[in-house]
């Protein structure tokens, strides 16, 4: 994902844990996304990663002491705090967590953190036993009560050789927390329902009909909507993607599963975005057992049943239409709700998108052409055209996260127009 942290100052606090090596990657990622990154290291952190490493990556002098005056900012932790949009402490050891919980300021990192009036994100990293110690758990609760954002931790192999909770999150995941802290909040107070992924329609217990959807577009929309302050629910067909932060997720399999969940919940949302690739058809019969090849069965009445007509060359599969979820929503949505649909076409993209906009009673259609390299199904980028009732806006190829923000920009414009009417 590519957050736009231009004109944002991020203070990265690095305390003394082996996970400090991940902080180097985090600093690099933030720099690539346009942030002005300022790094403060504790005395123990310097034993794991050199200050020169951070200085080389960020282009700013790495601060290691409260008495270090050889950098371009005014002296003192107060001037540092005034220039900061968000502070993230990663890794946050049990020691720095305890200091902040008790208000102890005995080095530059703890002093600066206590002086911050901007959002402060704490990313714990420690041995499982330390994380589960009652004192640490109490300190983390205290930080949350004080208004700090405490990230989750990951499970896996720890530096001590144990396996369990306590690993620091990967830099990309921490960026989600940072994005949620600094992005504009033009969707604050809004509830957004997003469908995503490619549905599966079973033939038998081991085979199904599906499509090439990865779910990346829908998940990018969820992350972008969270960043902009929305309350987000994601109804997702199977994917391999990590659930976006601060998102309620409902997992479904088939088109009918998804339709059922949408029908139950759609009335509670201000904005509905149908990004899922829903199968148009499903088999009208699902075999109870694996369908065998004709040569493997001497009977036409095997476990597949007579509903599937088999010959020596194969078998005939009868399909039935699945519910048209977007059309149903268009028929049942209120005048206050905004409905966004997607349109993937191999030809006549704009004409088909305009027709879909009318036929489904949608407010916005995000149309994208099939067959474009690294775009659409499975790719990280998308090339979309936004079609509304009064204009057509063709966009350049961009990441799906950037495309998600463009779609939400169009949603916000629609909201603004309705308020002015």
C-alpha cells in the first residue's frame, strides 16, 4: 500500500529490542511514502542498530541523547513535539512501556513521548512471558486509557527461541496504524459496507466454480475508509489477505451466502461498495461426493446423481442464475444511501458501465478493463474510470490503495452535493 505522508512529520522512537532491525525497514517505508522521519533511539537501542543507519535512510540526524544539540531543530523535547504529526515507538520494550505508563522521563525518547500532543502509537515487542506478565498487561491498559494507540503483536518465533505472542508487527502493518492516525477524516461518523473477493460455487465437496479475484481492491477500500474515519464492515469471499485494521469482517463462501449477509445488514450503512466479484451462475445441483470420471464408473447413477449427465467425453453441467446483489441493493436502498458498484469488461467499457449505472440504480460505477497488465484481477494496480450520472472520469493506472481513495473522493463529492441540494 502507498500512503501519502507528504508534509507529515513522523517521530520514530526505537527502544532496545532485537526488533529494532524492523524499525530500519519502517523508517525506509515511511520515507518512501513522503514522510519527514525523525528517529530517537534509546541507549540500549544503539546496541542493536547504529544511529548512522537511520540517519542515512531518513536524511536527518538520529537523536540518541536528551543533551544532543547537534541537529537542526531547536533544542529540547518541546520543540520536537510541536513539529510532530504522529509518533510511533517501535519496538516498544516492556521498559519503555512501563516508563510511559508511570510518567517517567529519564531519556530523550521517554521525555519526547510524554511531551507529545499528537497521536502516539506503541508497537510492543518482547518475550511472550514478559508480554503476559500482569505488570506489562496493566501498563498497556494504562497507555490505552491515556489515549495511546497500542498495536497488536504477532505470533511466531521469538529471538529467545520460544514461539508465541510478542513479535513486533511488520512495517506495512504499522503503517496502517500511522495512516489511520494522520489521514483526513472526511468520512468520520459514516458507516461503510464493502463486499470483496471472488465467490465460490460448489460442484462437489472438492471442486468449485470461481473467478480470478484476489480481493485486493475491496480490502484496499476497507483500509482507505478506515483511514478516513469511517466505521467499516467487510463481507469477504475467500482470500489470502490479512484483515484490515479496525474492520469488522464477515467471511462468506458463495454468492448466496454473500447475498444473505448483505440483505441482513445493508440498512445500517450510509455507503455500500460492491467490490466483490460475485459469480453470476452456480450449479443447480451439488454432488454429495466427488464426481468421478466416466471411465472410473460403470454406472450412470453413481454418487454424482442423475442430475449431472455424463458421457465418455465428459459431463454436462446445468447452471442457474445467482442473485444480482447490486441490482437488489439498487432497488431497496434509501435515498440517503450511496451505492457504488464495479464493472469489469472486455469491450465497450464506458457504455457498459453507464448502462450498469442505470440498470442497477447505482450512484457510482468504478469501471476497469480486463486484460490490462498488472491491473484488475490479482494485480496490485488498477486502471479505473469513475462513472456517475453527470460525468465520466478516467484515471491513470495506480495502486489499488490509491484507486480506493479516488473512489472514496467520488463518494465524498456525492455526499457534499446532497448536502447542498
